[in-house]
C-alpha cells in the first residue's frame, strides 16, 4: 500500500520542614503537636500519586474506575480493550502517575462495573455516552485519550462529539482503517456476512471459542515469564459469568457500525489535526501494521512507533517502553504546544 509523502516520524510525600515555635502555653503546645500529627498522618491534606479505586453512579449504573496521579496534572483517560477492563492499565498507570492524572473506567458489564439493565442499549454509542457522563461527573473537561482495541471506537466517538476537550490521542493497536483489519476486508467474508445477517452459527462459534479460552488454567496459557497472569484470570472470570458472553456478542455485532463510522473518524482527524502518538505492537495479527500507517493519510505529523510486541503491548510486553514514549511525546508535542497550560484546566 502506497502512502503520500509526509513529515510523520515512524520509529521501529513528604512535607517541608516546619520552624519550631517555642510556646509557653502547654495547652497550645498540645494543640500544635496534635495538628502536626494529623497533617503528617492524614494523606488527604496533601496530593497523593497513589492508585485509588472508585464506583460512581452514572445514570443509575454503577461504574468502576481507577485513578492515579495528581488531579492538577494533565488528565489522561485510558480506554481498555476486549475482553479486558481497566486492570490492563495497572502497570502503565504506575509508570505515568507522576506526570498525569490518570482515569481508567471499566465499561458497563466489564471488570467491576455493573451489568446494565435490559433497556440499556449495549452498543459502542451508548458506552461512549456512559464514559462521557462519568467524566462530566468527575469534572474532567479536557483530557488526552489512551485507546487500545475497543477503546478506539469508544474514544473516537468522544473525540468526534467533543473535539474541544481532546488534548492528544495515544493509540495502541486501536484500529480506524480497513487497511489494518484483514478479517473485515472481504465484503463476502464471514465477518461481514455476520454483521449483515447476524448468523447464529457464527455467534455460537464465537461464544464457544471464548468460553474454552476462558476455562484454560493460568498455568497452561504459556505466558512469557514477565507477564502477570492476573489480568487474564480476571478477564476469564468475567467472561464465564452467566449470560456475559452473550452480552459481549451484542457488542461484537455492533462493531460493524464502527467500520461504517471510519470515514467520520477520518474527517475528525483531518479537520482538527490533534497530536497523535501511535505505539503499535507489530506482531498483532488481528489489527495489523497497515492500520497504524494508515493514520498518516489524515494526520501526516502523527508519530508512529512499531514495537516488538503484539495486541496487548501496553499490558504485557512493552509497558515501560510505551510509558517512556508517552512522556517524551507530551514534552515535545503537547505541553510545549500549550505553554504548559494543560495542567489544571
């Protein structure tokens, strides 16, 4: 596939010491010492970078989300992939918490978030609406998006609807172009036919595949020694809950609407030219490298790094590398552009 020439870059708590005041009044001394003790022990008086875990009622639905970092720092919303949840970002959040205020929600029915009622349309449109409502309740009006896999259709919907809120896009194997989606390229292929006809046999095979994969014991998954099995174990537990795979199947059927939305996402990129960092695991067989390079058609200055990893690069194989790339990118392309005004907006 040939691309036009472009200028893109592709690259394979402690408190301050207090003065001691000598006081004659024993009662005042006790009060002063008590106050110092409270200030030193109660972390709520200072800003903590530590991870925290929350549930928020969003239009009657209990949504779980993780946070880390100082709220006065630039906000980054981390949108997870399938079949995972915000747990996939634990390691990355630990590495980035000194530089950003990180917010990672679990979509409805994913991770620790509540399963929505039957009248909740289980679609990418509605999930993005729920995420937007959560951010509004948290008072987060400006943010960057980290998008992986399913996080891209959720995030691009936010960007299209609220472009003024987006500071930057970090994309890790999150597809937005047919070039990067081999399974969907054949209009007469099995997947395209399913999106048109909702074939029951395809659904049954899909559910059986994920059920068998979820039942596999952790020690049989042959994960690299450096990969923590906790995420996959949690993912499997969620998948095996009664009715959960059938619910997720609804979302996979709705994925056909993401493909139809690609032109709209391209128009957003072309019009607004947001800072874009792409960290792509080049060994991904589902969303392939041409999908990363295709972003250059609409954002010629996008920075692309093809990593020695796969679909879960940020979670399993390239976490430290991606964190370093994000920090460097923000210093060069985002913070400097806005003269350091992102923080606290």
